[in-house]
């Protein structure tokens, strides 16, 4: 009898302890703001998703005792995304960052169901009361890369490896070319579409082919380090994409056009903490620190000085990559003198500037 | 590497692009000849890639090659145990093996992301490698290029010219008869599956140590599936697998090269062309239906439980 009684006491005690611990952890997490990230790729891609995750880690570092961060990686665009976002909302995330273009509709849909949760969608264009959008002006970096390429190239030809013909990518090619033409009006670019964001093998094939065709500088709008490695191997030059790839090509990388989301994420999470978060559309560039060119290497001081000046001018707003008038490939002219094309024009860009020989896939 | 002309650089690129396909496909060919369908090639490649890469960082790429093979063999033995000893469904287990391999490789490789790897050197034979054109093509590749071709020839020889090959094919064509004749169906299949795993692991290692010396998740990018398809469309003949792999490599590289010529061919079409051309070509050379049927392992994918 006594034994049984003791047993019961133990169980009660254990239950009480469990409840107590549960309460404790519940109160601890209630005090912390939950910020959550949804990634399309693996955090180990060393490129796009990796950079977003660096941003998340920066939030953790800066606001460590006030926030708790969570992330889901490798989430396919589509129904999976919707489920994942909804799970975040149910689990008590106060702010959810969905970091791929294809998460757009899923984000909007879940946001309607959870009006008290704030959502931020990267690279999209649909907003709502609790859905903000954000993106970076990567083309600013590409303009400077164009200038550098035109100065450094001996053959006057750059190879350009690209993924898909979306405005973001087309904008990058045009900006690169405008930068290059500002230095050498006859500069040429050879473009290869690999129809993938991420296929190291194919990207390296494309680089080898382009170098074989006379290009001596490699530009990429795909995510792997393979093209730069080929440049290094063949004693040619190139630019890194998304993150600093200097380790893979210490003798070949001129600079890398890197995404830097940390500052923005910290700022947005702080706004939630302060209760001042509002839906908005942020399209930040070098001036906001969202686009950062990694250190200029493998070039003479004069070229470096030119590049640094261009970066300063873009930050100051005195150098506009898409300042009119711009002649399109078909000969028509757009833009007003001294004024940049509007954000709307940029975001729907489906034409090449004059001087590009490729035919844009429509 | 010195500057090559356009055509030569294209040829060299084709060889590198075709080699991993050939390695993976020739292994799977032996597996399927023994009557087992292992759809886990992609997963075994991924694990081979990461294990090879990690080992190469410490001991250099030549040791890395063996680590890649070992990793592929280990994973394939898991498949063999499940499908041959426990008689689980081969298709489902193979698919699971792909998922498992991709997942595990990501886990093992966390620390390797963003690290430049050790590259397998190209061989250099004085005088011979310096011959213009022929030198770089025939005497200036990495060892695995030659190995893949030698392996293809060896597999062809063993399968069709030796008793061992006869036993493997008998097991794949009619496991009951082979069993009745006293051949160990299960041990033969274990060995073939392990061989295929080793080849797939090696193909993965080729990606992470020779093709693009780096490790990133999902770097196999579907090459395992292409290898699987090649085996079927080549009607399980080693020579045709080699033709298919090189044809696939050739058309994909030419597709890239053609883009800069301003012909206005949609790049999406060029991207799908390797698949179309390879399938059409292999279907045409397999025009002889009777021959194709004769070469299809009759027991492919069927479980074998010896009656007692």
C-alpha cells in the first residue's frame, strides 16, 4: 500500500515538475520575439540562401537576448511553401521572411489568415497590410563590374553565364554592358543561358566554352563558384556572385557582387520589437548597404581607384547606371537625360541595350 | 592550362562532361544485368562526392578517389541488404536511397561548403602531351577519363567473354534457373550492386574532385538519373552506354557553344536537346527489336526468394 502511495506521489511530483518546466520555457519564449526565415535552397549553397542565412545570424548576434530565430531550408516553391509558412505562423512567429520570388502567392495567402503576423517577401511585388517586400539593386554592382571588365579585358570580350531571362537578370546584363561601354564603346559580351540557378558542372562547361571562344573575363548570374574556378585554372579573370568567392579564385576574382541582408533584417526585427513595423516596399542598393562589392583584387591601382570612385558616386546618387537616354538593341531610345529609368521600367525590363549581340529569349 | 582554340576547348569540355555519366552508367549496367534495379544512383553519387571531397582535403585527390568508391559501396550494400536479404521493393528502396544519399551528403558536407577543394591533376607525358591537338586530347586528361574508358571495355569483356559474365547474365535473366544450376543468386547480386555503388561513388567523386573541385549540396544536379536512363536506352550494352554518354556530353556542350553565335535558337530548346538527341539516337541504333529484347535482363527488378 505504502509503496503504491509513494509511486503516486512520484508521479504527481513529476507531473508538477513537467508543468513547471513547461511554464518556465513558455514564459521565456513569450518574452522573446520569434523571427522566422523560409529558404528555397540549402543554407549550404554557398550563395543566395547562404547570404540570407548570414543575415539571420546577424539578427541573432545583434538582438540575441530579445529574439529567437528559426529557419526552414530547401522548401520547394508551391504547396510546400504555403504549408511551411502557415506552420511558422501557427508556431508563434511574429515576423516571417520568405526569401524567394516563388514564395510570393503563398505568402500573401497565409498573411490573409494571420493578420497579426508580419510577413516580408524578398524580390516580389505583391504587398498587403501585413506583407512587406524587399529587394536589392544588384544592378548597381554590375555596372561597376562592367567598368572593371572593360578596363581589364585584353580581348575586349567578356563571357556572361546566366540562368533565366527574368527582369532581374536582364537588368544585370544591361547594367554591366552600360558600365563596360562607358569605358570601351566597342566592348562585347558573349551570353550563355544555362537554364539553371545552380549546376556547378554545367556552369563550368559554359565557362570553358566561353573562354575557348575568346572571352577573357567571366561574369555570372548563377550561384556556384565553378566559373570562377575555371577562370583561375586558365589564368583568366572573373567576378564572384552573391557571396565573396575569393577563396576559390584568389588569382582570378576581381570583386564579387554580394548580397548583404543582415542590416535590413536587424532593422526590420527592431521595428517589430518597437511596434513600429509597417508594410512597405524596400529596394535598397549600395547606399543602404544591401549591395556590397567585395574588396577589389587582381587589378592595377588605377582601375581600383576608378571602381572605388564609381561605388562612391553610386552611393551618393551622382552616378545612375540606368541614366537616360539609353539606346535599345532595336535602336529605339528610352529615358530622359540625367534621370534614371523608373523602378517600374527596371522591374519589367525585357530588352537589351545596344551593343549586345545575343537575342533575348522571350 | 594553356590557351586552346575554340574547337579544342570544346572537345576537352565534352570529355570532362561525359566522364561522370559514363562511370555511373557502366556501374548501373552491371547491376541491372544481374537483375537488380537500383534507382539510388543519384544518392550514391552525392555521398561519393562529399566523402571524396572531404578525404581529398586531407590526403589529396588520389586517396579521395578511393574514399568516394568506398562510400558508394557502403551505401549500395545498405540497398542490397534491404532488397536482397529482406526482399523489399527495389523501386521504392532505390528512390529512398536517393533521398537518403542526398540528405546524408548534405549533413556530412556542412563544414565543406565554401572551401576550395583539391583538384585531380591532368597527366603530363613529356613530348606526347605536347603534340598539338592530339596531345591534350589523348595524353593530357586526368586519370579517371582513361579509367572510365578502360572500365567500359573491361565490363564489356567480362560480361560477354567470360564465365563470370555468363553467370551474372544468367542471374539477371532467370534467377530460378541460375539457382537451380547451383549459382548463388544473392551473392552474385550483392557483388554487382556493390560494383555499381562503387562506380556511382566514383562518378560523384569525379564531380567534386575533377569536374568542379568543390562541395555544395545537390551538386550532382540530376546526373545520376541521366546515367540510369542511358543504361535503358543503350539496351544494356556497354559500348552503347559509352556512345550515349559521349553523345549526351557532346550535344550539351555544343548547345552552350552555339548560343553565342547569335543564331537565335531558344536556349530552352538547346538545354533539352541532349536528352532528345541521345534518346532518339539510342532508339535508332537499338532498331533491332529482337536484339533489344534479348539484351533486356528478364528478371530486372524482380525479387528473388529461393524455394527450399
